[in-house]
C-alpha cells in the first residue's frame, strides 16, 4: 500500500479547471519532487493531499484513509501529515518553543513538559536550540523555515508535504533549509516536495512529477526525468531553470 | 457675566452624589465592553463563515443595530422588555443589557476586520497541524486579531464610555446623572455640568493617550 495515493484528482475554481485527472503515488520512504511552471497547479495538488484544498473528483488516500470521504476525521489525519509552507506560517504571537509545543499539547494531548522537551530536541536537530525563547519575527527567513520543519516533525508525521519551502527565501538562506530536508530524506522520511530546486531533486528524489496546466505531464524516475524528459514542455522547462 | 462658584463642591458632595454614578458608568462600560467583544467576536465569526444560515442573521443583526440611534434602542428595550417578561427590569439592568447588545454590533465589525487581517496561511497552518476549526480560531487567529485590533477596540470603548451618558433617557443613575442631581440640589447646574465635562474629557483623553502609547508598542513588536 502506498503512503500517499492520488487517483484522478480533478478540481475546479468555478468554470476554471485547476487540476485535471491527476494520479500519482508516493511509497513509504520515497521522496518525490513536484515541479512545473507557475500556475501549473502543483501547490494546489499538494494542498489536496491533506485536504487543505477540497477537490471535486477523484480520490486521495493517505495510509489507507480517504481524504475526500466526508466521514474521515480530517484533523486527526492531518495531525500525522507534516506540512511546510512557502511563507513558513509560524505563529507570530508565540515564542519558538510555544510554536513547537502548541499542537503537541492541544492536538496530540501530550503534557507540556514532554512537548517542550520534544520541541527542544527538534530545535537542536535543525541547529536552532539557542533561538528557543525568541519570537518568529526575530528570526531570519531560513531560520523560520527550519523551525517550521521542526514544528511539523514534532507531531511525529508519517509523511511530510513541502509547498515551495525555499521560494520565499533569500538565496543565501536556501541551502540551510535544503540541508535539513536532505537529511530528512536520507533518514527515510516519506516526502512530497513542490520545488524548483533541481539540485535537491537530483540529490535525494526518487521520482519527479512534472505538471503543466493542471495535468501531470511526466511522472518518472529521477534519472529518466533529468536524462531525457519525454514531453517537450518538460524539456523547455528544464532548459529554462537549469541554465542559471 | 457668569458668576461661577465652585465652593459647594466638597468631597462630601462628590461621595454623596457623583461617586455612585461614576461607579455605575465604569461598570456599564466594563461589562458592555467585555460582553460586547465576546458577542461581537461570535457575530464576526458567523459573518465570515461560508454558511448562509450563519452569515445572514449575523449581518442582519449588525446592520440593524448600526442603523438605529443608541438612545432609541435604550428606550425601546427599557419599555418593551417588561411587556415581554411581565415585570420591570430596572433602569440599570436594562442599560447593561442594551449596551452589551448594541456595542456587540460595533465590536463585531472591528473583530471582522481583525480576523481578516490575519494571513490566510495561518489558518492553513493550524489545520495542517491537526487543529479543529475552534482550536485554529481560539489559539491562532483570534489572539492575532485581538492584538492587531487592540487600539481600535479601545477607541470604541472610549466612545462607549461617553455614550453611557445616554442612559439619562431611562433615568439610570450614571456619572452625568450624579452631577445633574448635585447641580439641582445646590442650584448650581452650570458649575456641575462644567465639572462633569472636564471629568469626561480627562478620562477620555487620557485613555486616548494610552491607546496611542499602545499603538506604538504594538508597532515595535511587529
């Protein structure tokens, strides 16, 4: 059974179709990178995985549980699916430690001390232990995103979703975030990553999904994708982003 | 010329006439503020929901309250409720309930703006961590909305404090009434109204200054 399975997912905003029969799956321990030009629907696709965006047709199944089923306890399912956003979305009115422990306490029901301990351990892991008592606004973008990854990990997720985790960062901060993600991938975390960082894809991705105009145009093993993408659209896209 | 004489205005007069009214005005302001913000927040959440059966009643309530002069609401509530419940409610109680219901409409618009000022991604982040709608609102969105709107909420409260003087319409004993009674008893209405004006000014103005300080502090935290 795949960790994440998408079957013919379609979504419309009114008349406009943003996703057209998208199907793919992520096996346990697999890392897949989703790329494509802006407006191709990749962010929408990844938000359908944990039901942040509703979809009208098709099925998304995480670890055997259907996301679109109205009977599914979505909060309970989401608690086990880590998500990292483009704009970090740390809670600005809470300290870093509180950001890391709030959902552990309120959602998982852990004790405050246990949650704090776990949070600090993860902060250590992303190299930010010394920032524990600061507020998000006092951290750089790269640091905030690393805290956001730690926050997602604090829930002991069965898989992680990344929605353009580095596109809002200054260039010199991208690597500190990618390093954390690479480490995570190498430890065997199941990951679905929307990104344009092809270096990251080459390094740790197992498969690359290429989207254009709401459709999954390519879904290949990494080697095949970078070696010789079949579609002309993907070739164009790669030549554009790999030239610099 | 005006022949002003403030000599009658002794501490005994203050404690005998004014203090009782002052306490009630503060009570009325505090209760209507807390109740109004609580009810207003619920109304704001209703208006921002996607369900018409929540949006429409909330919008109707807010728009109605905001389209009617406060003094009329005070009067109507005072006159109508006894007919409904079969016994008089008392001017003070009636004023407290009316102000809470009326101010809720204004606080609700402030809270609505505050909730909308919180980035949409914050809601997504709450949900993504497994929080329910209620938890996301209570833990993530509303604290930020309150912080963003604190100066406006307090400004509305200053207006509320000034508006409490309207309870003269139903004869409740508030700060202004205290001065009025004292003025009549000592036959010095001009002087007492003058002192009343100065007192209202001092309280409202210092609160305004406080709001300005607060605004600067919030600007720094952000």
